[in-house]
C-alpha cells in the first residue's frame, strides 16, 4: 500500500447564531466525522451587566431588570429577587399576595416548560408540537396579561407583595383554562411523549448519572431527571408552599436509563401536571385581602449579606445580595440553573453525534440570557 | 448507540418499523384534526384589536381583546398632575424629565378618589418612550393617577426625537413661568405687608426693618 491517509479532528463552530442553541451561545466542537470528541461551550454573548445595573438603580427599580434575566419565566425571577429583599427588610407579605405569587409563578412555570418541551421537539424535527404548545402558552399569557398588563416582562411581583390585584373573575378564568389545558396536554402526550420515534431518539441518550448531576450542581428538572428528589419548594419551603400538597416528580428511567434525555423531558411533563394541581388548590384557597405589605417608599435594607434560593422553572435561582444600607445594592450576584447545566455539556457530549448534542441542549433547557445575565 | 437494538433480528426490525409508522400516523391525525379547529390567529392590521366588538365579530378563536390594564404607551393627564416628580424619581432608567415652578394653590380629586393639593405646575414634562420599558413603576406611586398606561402600542415614528413625548407645550410653559413670577412678586408684597403689620402691632419694641 502507498502512503497512509492522514486523519485529523475537525474543529467546527456551532453557533453563536444557531437556531437550536436557544439564544446566542457558541459551541466549539472537535469532531471525528459525525462523532463529537470534545465540546466546549463558549458563553457571554448575551452579557448585559444586569448585576452591575443593580448597583445603580434603586431596590424597587431593579425588579424590571430581573424580568430580563430569564424572559421565559420572569414571574419567578421577580419573585426570587423580591423574596431576597423582603428577607433583608423583614417584611411580612399578605396572604393574598402570597397566593397570587404562587399562582402566577406556577402559571409561568407551565408556560416555560411548554417552551422547553416544544423547543426540544422542534430541534428534533417535529414542528407541530412547538406550534401547538405555543398556542397553549398564549392562553397563559392572556391570563398573566389580565393580572398585570404585560405578556412577557411582567414586573408583577413587587417588594412586599404584588403590584396589581387581579380582576374579579380571574381565578375562575384560570380554572377554565386548566380544564381545557389538561385535554390539550393529553393530546400533546399522544403527539410527543408516546411517539416511538421521539422516545427512541431521546432514551438512553446523554445519560447524566445521579453522582455526576450532583457534582456538576445541576438544579431543578435537570437534577430531578437524574433521580435526585430535591425541590426547594418542598425541601426549603417558602411562601405558602408548605400548605400545598404536591409531588416532586423524579426521573426513573421510564424508557431507558435514569438521567437520559427522555427522563429530563418526562420530569418537565410531570411537573406541568403538578403545577396544575397546585393551581387548583390555590383557586380554592385564595383568600381576600391586601396585596401589598408595609414597605417604605424609599427602601433601605440594613447592612448585611443574604443568600436566598427559590425554585424557578430552570432550577434553583439564588440571589446573593450585599447591602450597605443605601438605596441600591452594594453587590448583587445571581446564580441561575442554566449556567451549571451548560457546564455539564463538555462532560457528557464526547461520544455523541452532532445531532444528539442538539437533543442534549434541548433537554437541559438552557436559556441564553439566564446564562450570561 | 440510541437506535441500536440489543439483538438485531428481522422481528425487531419489523417491530420498530411498525411502531415508527403508527407513531407517525398518530401525529398526523392530530395535525389533520387541528385543520378543522377554529382559527386562533387574527389578520392583525386588518382587524381593529382595540375594539373588542369588532374583534369578536371577525374572530372565532378563543383569544380575547386587549385588557384595559394593558401596559402600553404612557399618557399624562396634565389637568390632574401636581408636578410632584414622584414618577420621575421612580423610573429606573430616567425616561421622565420634569421641571416645575410655583403656581396658584388648587385642591382637587384625582383618579381613585384621592384628594390632591397642587402648589407647583410643570413647565416641562417629557417622557422618552424610546427608552421606556413599560414597566409601570412610574404609574404605580403617582398620587393622583395622572400618569397612566394606555392600550395604544402602535406609535412607531420615523425619527427618534419624535419618541420624546412632551406633555407641556412651550406656550403653557411660558404662561406658567409668567404666573410664577407674578406669584413671587405677590408673595414678596404680602410678606412685606405682614412684616409691616407686625412691626406696627408691637410699637414698644421697634424692630429694624430689613425686608
Ligand atoms: S407622579 Fe403623577 S402627579 Fe406627580 S408629577 Fe408624576 S404624573 Fe404628575
Ligand atoms: S414605564 Fe417604567 S421605564 Fe417607562 S417611564 Fe415609567 S418607570 Fe420609566
């Protein structure tokens, strides 16, 4: 034989502008043909200095900026920040406001998971589920718009309560929506969850074992997908969650191994079901009364540092706030679920096909603005 | 990897094939069924979505018209604005610019039945809607409800300056300034008169007049 053919790994860029990276993220991939040898995520394209902005605007004025941290779940982002400041101030939040927060938070969790599921399906080539789920999301947007007047960046939850009271028939409207939505979810299950092609594509793919998930500090549905039963709403309860009855779904390897892509997908599907449960209970328990606690016009939390974690759709969102007793934060650090989800990709990507990497990103539900802040 | 069955046999192959095809038809049946649903979308610019009646007339879907509390373009009702600058301080990105001068004292009832006392009038009230993020933080603390969101969201101009909405016209500002000067003069006169009266009332202790 003549000369040996020289082979080498090829380095390709996926992104920053790539439809399946859900925002502006770049992956530097070393491939051997179709198989990934190394995958390095490159983040930072969506950095907007939100943490620095908190040092310039006043405490209440920072709430709209938290909307932009995670635009798919801004209610939960508002909530996490307001909760942290309330803990610093020692403010009591009225009971009605707490229930409203739980309701809008769970509605927002559903709408965020709908996008996560729909986007996963779309990345794998199924366009129909995405459109259908977006239609369902519009109903939720309508409900949230009735409550606060905005469809995406809500700025609804304020320090000490919520900004607006809901219209009188709002809870009934939510109830009606849930009736309709359960049927729609059944249809979605037929369309994706039980779809053999989808299952075979997701099962046993990019398995993140339990230990690895804990080591990489995965949070939220990604962690529960690996079989760890940990939910801040249950394990470090806040607001009125202790009074509500709900399950914490975990991945059990329903179609393959524990911690595969399908498990992560399935946990989200089950969480939607639990959110429906929680909403039904809230509708029954919603008390009348005040919606805003006693908060001074100019907020000046006492000196000190606080770290507060809440369960948002993308896992546990932590706000580390340092106050020096002035009208704006001295330092504020946001810890989000997408960032650690990103860090696990180099560990599980080697050996996958390029097309499977897209399924992995989709199943981790990474949202780029939350990644970079 | 994912698609490889443990033991490849013709049976598994056939099974996979049947499963795949049935799944596909299941999906197709849902897609087909939704063809006969009522349309969920509207032909936006053709339909006036501000009027709920017109929307309902033309539209058979389940979405509703815009709610009255929609946070659209800002508007200020200068009749009931007391130029207190609370909204200006509340805005996190400084879209609002207000300057004010003294004016005749006026008591009135604002939106929501709150009583308000006006002692100053605005000579400038600009909102830069190009910067505004429609967060609603300015309208929440307003004591009279003068600044509020409207359901209007179509206000694209052809230049950036047109996005700075001025709620006080130059004529009104001139008038207010002129009136403020008059008030200043009047107040000075009133003060002097008062001081004089006081001095006359206490003749035993003559005070040096230095007004
Ligand atoms: S807060 Fe209301 S009353 Fe005060 S200046 Fe603004 S619009 Fe006018
Ligand atoms: S809506 Fe928000 S950004 Fe716009 S002027 Fe009011 S406070 Fe400022």
